[in-house]
C-alpha cells in the first residue's frame, strides 16, 4: 500500500523533534581531510563485483558508482550490509522490489539528489557477520582504502546501514571505527558482531519493531543506549507506539554532543523487518524507513562544497511574485504546497529530476495522487517514481501534471501568502504561469 501517513515525529519532555534537527547541516567536528587520494584522477574502480585480499582471504563486494561520476567531486560513501543468509547482491539489487529497495531504498533517494553517493555492498563470510577476531572490520578497512584510492570520496562522509546481522555489523563499526564513519543506521540489530570500543561518539540511528520475534526490541534499545552514554545524551525512555497501533514513533535525544545525535525509531506492525509500512503488518519499498534514514545521513555537513545543482531553484508565480513553499519547513507527507514570500529556504528550493519529479529536501516529491482532477492539492510525499509525481515544465511557463495534463495553479487566482497550490484545467491565466530561478 502507498505510504500516505506523515512521518510521526515526537517531541517528548527530554527529546527534540527529528525534523528540527534537520533544519540545518550538523557540523562535522572532526579534522579529517575531505578529499580522498582518488580525487582528481582517472577512476580505477567501476560499478560491479570486486574482490580484495583481507586477512589472508579473498573477500568480495559490489560497488555502485553514480552515473556521471566526476573525479573532481568528493562523493558520500554508504555501505549496505546484508542480513543473516542474505547476500551482497540482495542489498545491491533490491531483491523482489528491485531498484526501489536497492540499499534499503537509499540508492533511489540518492539518485534523486543529483547522484550524490557511491554505494558498496560487502559479502559476509557464510552469509553473515560473525566478525571473529575483528576480521570483518578489517575487511571494511581494506574496502575503504581501496575505494578511497580508486574513486573520489569525501572522507568525512562515510555511512553504514544494515538489517539484522547487517545491523550488528554496522553497530560493530560504530564501536570500533567512529573516527572513520560519520553515522550508522541499525535496522533491527543486536550485539552479534561485537563491540570493540564504543567509547568514541558517532551519530547513531536505531530502528526496531515492537513485534520483533527474532531479535527482540530490547536488543536494539541496548545498542542505542551505548551511544546515548557515549554521545553524552540526556537519558530517557523515548516514547514508542502502542501495540496494535500500526504506526511508528521517531525520537531525537536531547543533550547529545554537538554533531553526534542519537535517534530512535520504534514501530508497530511488521516484525523482524527493515521495511514496515504504517497501517499494515506488511512491508515493502514504500516504507517510511528509507526517507528517515536518508534524512538522518544527509543532515551532516561536509568539508567540501555541495556538488553543482541541476536545479535547486525557486518556483516563482508570475502573478504573485511569491514562491512555491512548504509551510513551516515541514517534511510531513501530505503537506500541501502554498505561496509565500521568497526567502531562499530549503522548503522553497526545488530540483527538477531526470525522472520529471519536483524534489524538495532531497527526498520529498510534489505529487497529486492517482486519478487527480480539478482542485486536487499539490502536496509533498516520499518520492516513489510514479506518474502521479511527475511534471512537465513547459516553454510557456506552465507546469503540467504528466498523468492528468492539468496545470499547477494558485487557488482562486490568489496572490497572498498561504494561497494553496492545486491542479486545475489549464486556462492561460497568470496564476498558472511560473518561472524557475536560482
């Protein structure tokens, strides 16, 4: 089922809203040089399968280099670790959900954000991550060295995500390689791969289901609490959804050391699963977890300037002179766009993707739903690549919905702040003409 519920963000007595933490990039307090040795050189690695010697073993991984790779631009590097019995190919391919679930849905979101990320899916020995004697951590060290030498990587922007055993491996990296990785996301994990260290701060996000009958939620809480302590966060018992509610709750801890947040996402519905869907006991690529983890990773600042934008523009109404805006910088699904005085904020910056999507915040798309007609709100939703989120930007200044052919319209020819944006039959009116401006 399509995700229609907003990301449920919780403000508790001791916590802060997850969305407020994303209002500005989190500073990177480390002093590591950003550009890797592979920058400015012809790449020596390409997308596909690779092998490497580590600990006297031949180990393998799959690499995904973005389309249009630029050796002068340092890229974010994201590791995706498979679950017990899974494979690197399962993570890279997305399994039965294909591209939409590749790297837990993060690859799709990265592609929508200007192909900003290199992805790597390592293969565990015996399809697991037992990490005996630290051999899997050493394997990661070898991959990082090879990739940073062969490609242009921002060395302050390394991230790890994994489900189940892969979550345990991400936790092991958080413990032992906190000065290498900027942040980790642990889906339904436990302490299965060890924790050599755990006394240096790293940004940490844990996601776990109340109904998990494989690795009970208390195991995820225990991992989280390691970094609640290490990051100096204010201890609390973050709220979790009620059993049977089929919802999720995300809490950002307060009091954490600057630049090192801890976020806890608990959900009810699916059991041992990285892709729960609100309102359902099922799962799939339309889950809220992809957008939540992508937001968590991309909030962190870089020592390098952002890549050139093919977009990132304001959409300005010809009649009103005001910008298409998302009220109060909310990221909640279903928030209708409006007119507002142009201010340059991220809630007014839109990228027109190669897939004809109008993307804001890097992962929310302007959409209108299936079977839309006159008066249908133009609202933001998690990007899904479907036709109800596709637009044609036309030479005459109109913006039309691919699915219906109707025009993006300022309701009632209004020009005031707060005027809602909708679909309407194209009339040639000034309230349906727009210009894109940097």
